[in-house]
C-alpha cells in the first residue's frame, strides 16, 4: 500500500488557481486550508464561534435551549464521590473501582481508571468550593466523619 506524503507551505502571496493547478499536476491534493485575516480589536465585536468553543466541563451539560450550561446529575454525583474519596484519603485506584462499582461511566462511556480519575483532579479543584458550600455537602460530611 502506498504511503501518503504531506507538506506544509507558508504562502507569501495569495493562493491562486494557477498555484492549485501547478500542485495538482505534481500529484498533490489539498487536504486542509487555514484562513487568517486582520480584525479590529473593538470591545463591541462579538466573538466568533471558533473563539468561544471549548469542551463542556465534566459535571455540566448543554441545556435544552442550547443557550446555557446546566448540571448533569450523574456526572455531578460522580464528582462528589471523587471528592468524598479524596477526603477519606483513598487511592486513585480505589476511587476508580468505587465509581465503577456504583455504575458511573466516563464521558467516553468507559470504566473509570486511576488515570481517568487523575485527569479529573483539575475539575475537582474547580468545582470543590461550590460543592463544599452546599447544604447537601454538610449532610454528607457528617456521614463521612462517622465513617472515618
């Protein structure tokens, strides 16, 4: 089976039809185009979709109206289980096992592993203060203290 060869060219002049024809005669096919332009940095400009898209944080989901984020109950509960186990000084392996035992799955619908729990640590740091200030956490903390 033949191998594919790729090359990247930085253009010094605008791309023309003649440029595309010349490359095609050499056997090349375009597979990607990156466009750039200069814009004014005015405060009133609306950000483009490409400027604001990013993954939805674990524990949240896109709302029905597609205009906001709302809590994902399953994922939020998984985050709380992770926080509880960290407080109990459980290992990442034990945390992954407990999440799997309780039927929680990752965003990729796979079992939790120590590595996937480790990858959640920045999110836990971000969400922790909001969780710890809820009434629900006060009740859970009381139960946790009895277990510890």
